[in-house]
C-alpha cells in the first residue's frame, strides 16, 4: 500500500510540473518591435547541437538550439541579408532577473562566425535546473562566461547607434 501511495504522489507531482514546463516561452523581438513567442516545446523539438565546455572548472556538455536558428524561426534574416546598416544590429538577451548581455548579430550568423552560440535547455543530458533554466546562453570561445546568461526570457534585435 505504501508503494502505491508513493507512486501516486510521484505521478501527481509530475502532472503538476507539466503545465509550468509547457508554459515556458521565449520572446523574440525584431528591430521593428514585432514579437514572436517560441514555446519550450518548439525549442525542444528543434534540431539541437551539443557543445562541450568548461563551466566552473568542470567539463560539461550543453545541448541546445543555435541562436541563428531561433532568430530564423522569428523571421529575422541573417546571411546575405545581413549587410550595410544591418551590420550595426545587436542581439540583447534578457534574463528573468533583468540581467542583460549583448551579441553583435555577426557573432551569431554562421555566414560570419565559426562558433555556434546556443540557447541551451540541457546540461549533461538533463534539463537545466531552476537556477539555470529553462534556457541558458552558452557562448564557447568567450574567455569569461559573463555572457552565459541564465534563465533567458527574451531575445531582442536592436540597432546600435
């Protein structure tokens, strides 16, 4: 009987977590302010890449979607469309606590950059914990991880003036 109660408790807890996981979204705003909402399920179902990096003196593997893919999902053009005045565009990434970091769009565009900056949703094969997730930027090649922003809520393309 105790096993059944334990199992029922675990199932109920899991069912309570499902709505919060499904409700997690990412807002992507283009330079004109048009907003696209990308759900956690869309991110989970997008093609992922795995990046092996050192995080807090430990080698870990982050899995996630390249930022270029997310911008394309929000109809933000990269590649040949990124030239002229658009070379002054940057991506402002915002966390749940208001922390913000910026990347030049050319850092994200595979037509310009060799590295892939990702929006991670997994670390060592497991979903990110509440302290880091649901989404975290991982920018391999940065000497300091100050732009590896946690709890990402918004990606906003802006023109630097």
